[in-house]
């Protein structure tokens, strides 16, 4: 079984124990991604955000042939507790599986696709999507190591994750892409 993991944030440059095989490929499917999840380090992490414009995400083959194991490993990497029923998206791919994601996977001869499916979060409220003004204000209020970490996060996200929030944040805060 050939399994791929989709990525659009720190998973790409810091996979941890996730068994990524080879390099991340830039020809991933188009997904609605935005810098919309405040995380423990203060940064605005990328997340699937249903109202965001779609951007091409990245993908990598995993060195496991077991879809269940792949999900467990992604949960571990992302720090998602076992009792949480969401957090990891999974798509087993068969010839009958409908949809553009399945079509994309079949073109690459993949049998399964997984991804981090944590929702946007602003402050401590899951599901709350910050406005671009709130996102910029949040980043402007960070100090010290948190501020350095938040800027580094945005700069390390691959440039193809070119979102409206990223463009506004970089323009307003003078961060070069």
C-alpha cells in the first residue's frame, strides 16, 4: 500500500518521527489553507480553513504500508491525543473513491492519503478564525522568543502556501517572503 501525507506547515521541515520517505513534492492537491491556528509557541500556524482560497499543498510518501499506523504516527507527531476523534484526515483510495483528492491520489498511484485536520483556533477557541487584522495584532503583541519563533514559522512555510493572510502579515510587519 502506497500512502502519502499532505503538508503545508512545520511538518515539512520538522517531520519528527513521521516516516517520510524521500523529499516533499510540490505538486500536491489544492486545499483551502490559511495562517489561522494559534499554537503553543505563539505562532499563527497553517490549518485547513474552509473559507480560504485553495493553494497547492505539498506531499510526501510515507515509509509504511499500513494506513492505521500512518495515522497513529501523524497523531503522535502533531501531539493529538488518542481520545480526540478528529485531528487526522484519512482517505483510503480505491478505483471507486470519488472526488478531486482521490483523482489526484490515483494519478500518483497512491492507495491512501492522510493529513493534519486540526481546525483553526484563535486564542484558545477552536473553530474561531481570526480576521487578518486580529492575526496581525496577535503577531505584533508577541515579544522575545515567541516573536522570533512566529516570524521564523511564517518564513519557513513553503512559498507556494501563498495566502491572503501571509501576504498581509508580511507587508504590514515588513517580513520578506
